[in-house]
């Protein structure tokens, strides 16, 4: 994912910029959207373009249960193909938050094979393919990938972020709808695929409620042309010890 343009980081917004990237990288639609035959040396993928030269600008809005709102911008770019030692050939993306991803596509779908942040000297291979979209592109198709609490945090303890102290959990993704229309600041897009992810993390909410399975949900919309157009992540807490929130990523511009 290519870094381009400037970004604004306020409060907790900078660490949370990775929220939507963790998510990236998750009746049948008409044949032009099918992924078969579009591997690393193939043509563009209408629902998740991989070839070099693309740039996406997203507006990220975080709404917290303590009635605060944070806004930030996320820029992603596609850098083409790389040959990774021990991993092989894959498509490279970079975000201006300092995270790189390498992806492939085949008859099973689009999936991530490696990632790297600015503190790591080399790409780290995923132990198993981490799907962004899985075939068939039809309502009911499911897959799983690990996730963590990106929004939930403690009100008074340090560090406040839950993800620093709790192991990741599995999120189940399901293609919930096809043929959707999505409006965004970048325009109106049709024939989109809606993907919903659900997971739970068991946390100590407070002395009254005790331990609870707190829900974490993600809804993503992929559209022909730009690919990812919108993501909504919700992690409610409704607790005296914890604070949660909602984060929305919307496409502002792309080429």
C-alpha cells in the first residue's frame, strides 16, 4: 500500500488507522466480477484492484462512547509485484500509516500472504492465507481470520488498549449481499458486495456485570472499480470500566 499525501493524527487516531487495514486484508455476482484466472501475472480484479498505480484516499471517523469524535485521513497505494524471499511473488500495497501488505489471488479468492510494519526489518509471512474476499462471490460464503479489539479500551488502566493484553480472536466473515449500491464522498457505486464479520472477546466489564462476551462487528463494501468503498467497525462496551465505539472508513477519492 503506497504512501501518498499527508495524514492528520490526533489523539488515538494514529494507532487506530490500522483498524481498517486489519480488516483488509475480508445469487452469485455476474461473471465479470469473478476472480478465477486473475493471479499475480493476470489482469486487474474489479472488486479489489491489485496492479500498480492505484491510490485511495479514505476519511476515517471514530465515534467513542464518551461522546468524543476523531477524524483522520488514510492514504493507500498499490506498488506492483515483489519477489519475497521464502514467500514468492505477490502484489504489494502500502498505507501512509506505515503498514505494507502483499496479496495474491487465485480460484479461491483474494488473500494476504505477508505483512510488515515500520518496526520490522522484513516482511512476515502469514502462517495461512488471510482472505479478503473468498469464492464463490455469493450470499452465504464464509471464511475466518484473526482480529483483535481495536476500539475497546480501559477507562483508567494503562495501557488502555485491550489489544495489548488480550490474544486475538477469530472473526467469521460472511458475504451478506451482492448487487448493492453504495454512496460515498467519492461517488455512487453499484453491483457491490457486502461482507459482514462477527466476533466476541471475553472481558471483565465492571464489578456489577462481571465477565462478558463483548461483540465486535465489521461490515465492508467492495465495489467494481475502486474495490473497498466503506468499512464500519463497531465495538460497544456499555461498561463503567471500558469504553468502546464505532469507526467508519469511507472512500473520498481514488484513481
